[in-house]
C-alpha cells in the first residue's frame, strides 16, 4: 500500500525510465460498472497497457481495477484504487467487451 507521494514518485520514475531507454507506454481503460452521485463514485473495469521498446519489441498487458472517488472543492479525487483478481474470461476478452471510457450513456440508467 502506498501513500499518494510514494505512488506518484514511483509512477514518475517508471515513466522516466521508459523515456530514457527510448521506449513508450500507453494505457487504455474500459468499464464494466460506473456508479456515481454528486459526491462519490465507484468505477470498475479493465485496463490495457502497451509498451513499445526502442528496438520495436511490443508487449501488451491487461488488468482489472476498482476505484472509489470523492468530490471535494469541485474536483474528483481518487480515494481508493486497487487491482482485482475477479475473472470471468481472459483479461483481453474482458477488456474487449467492456464499455469504452467515453461511453457514459451506457451507465446512465444505473444512477
């Protein structure tokens, strides 16, 4: 478990190491559940990370997440963010059938 400062430092270091090697990384999110009120939100879904080395080697990784956020001072702040081992199919299959990050209408009936 990390506090915000440790998590931020670790993430910044990781991206800097990629850039120093001439590599890059992209991350995409898709959702299976989005529940929100005016002050709190819970979102579950899948992520895809694609890393590409300077030599052209490319790797794709998948995972699951669940976040809880709270709205304070007109800004959303993530309070809890964790990976989960729940599984209904392969991670790639789950990612492909989940809802695109920009499709907020898909979850409008849940609120």
